[in-house]
């Protein structure tokens, strides 16, 4: 079995949506397409496709395997073009992940410009407020906010963001403005689950840190809902500074306890650092990095 040929046929089947459609696009007999896919499944000892008379879909193993096939085929193509000295425009499929609000505010506009500039690249943008495992989840690039643990990942710093406390003017008028972290004991809070603890917040106290207990009247799963609740006067909330730029400018929220803020959190683009770096990834990093830096510095 020519494994690269079989991988190419499998990817074509998935992209076309059926064996017969792939057969027509590749101009090879339907029986050959079916046999090549069957040989791959026999070699791997697992089913890659769910087949019915009306539709075709990938199994869980198939999802992972096809994602790997795309990368292998792209890398083989790049190596061959490099060996022959052929100029190649960046092409292929790119998977990028970022936190939800940061992605919507900053990554989506730059991604749209990137795709317009590189017409042979397609992309998937996964906006999620957790750190995904790049290799296990087949992600090419991730935006990470916060200190990075020691790892083999390659990181490019593109800016910083602050962890801030804010509330609506109406709430502060009704309940007073806290002048020190200890005064939070007398206030209602809205916590964004995953960013900070719903029971305690930590602040800067000179050269050390101070942790104070809080009362979370509401715990939400997204920053946007925490900000919305704070805007409606539910309580004080703690989010990242880029998330409330519009609310501050429009006067819907006000900052409090600014002199007790922790050190700013770094923002990085991270990738696995494979060598040679795929052309599509190099193009993305070169395009995205300076534009993200400019956007973040302007907020």
C-alpha cells in the first residue's frame, strides 16, 4: 500500500463528503477509492469512517487521523518544493485557538486580513477559555494569557493585560467604593469561573501579595456574562483589562482598587516549534505578531 496516496484519497473523501464525489474529483474508479480507504482502516485496525447510504462522517479515531494526514501531506509538499527550489505561496489548513473575548476583539479582525492576504490558506479558529493541548488537539498556534509554564513550546510575546476590579457607577453609588482589598468583605462580587477563585482574590501589597475573602453573589462561566452582570449593578467583578475597554469608555463600568493591581499578565503566541517550520505557520506568525502588538498597545 502506498500510504501517502491512501492518505491523500482519504482526505479527498472527507473534503468531498462521499466516496463517489471523491472518485469524480480525483478521476479514479470508485472501487479504487473504496479499496484504498479500506486498506488504511485494515492497516490501522480501526474504523475511520461511518458510512451510510445517505452520508459519510468521521469516527473519533478518524477525526484525529485525518487531521494528522493533512499535516503530513502539507509537510511533504513543502519539503518537495524546497528540494526542487520551487517558490511556493503559503497554503494549507491552519488551526488557531484563543480566549473567547480576546479572540473576538483582536484575533478575528487580524485573521480576516490574513486570509484575504493568503488566499490558499484556510483556517479554523477555536475560541475557548481554557488552554488546549496543541499536539493532542491538532492546534497550530495558541494565544496564551498569563505566565507560561516551562515547556518545549515556542512563545512570542505580543503584549500584556491587567487583572482589574470594576463595578457600575450605580453599584458604587449605592454601596460605596472600596478603598482597600479588605473592604471587599462588605461588597457583593461577580466571579468569572476559571480566571479567579469565587471565594478569594489576590492583590499586590507592596513587595508581597495579599489574599482577601470575597462573597460571590454570582459565579459565571464567561467573562462577557460577568461584565454584563457587573454593568447591571450585581456587584464588583474582576476581569482582564482588554475585556472592558468599551464599557470603561462609555462609562458603564468604573475601575476600583487600581493601586492594588497585580503585575500585568503577558500575552503570547505559542506553537510547537517543529522544524522546519511549515510555511503557512511562518506566514501566520509573521503576519499576526506585529498586528496583535499594535492592537494590544492601543487599548
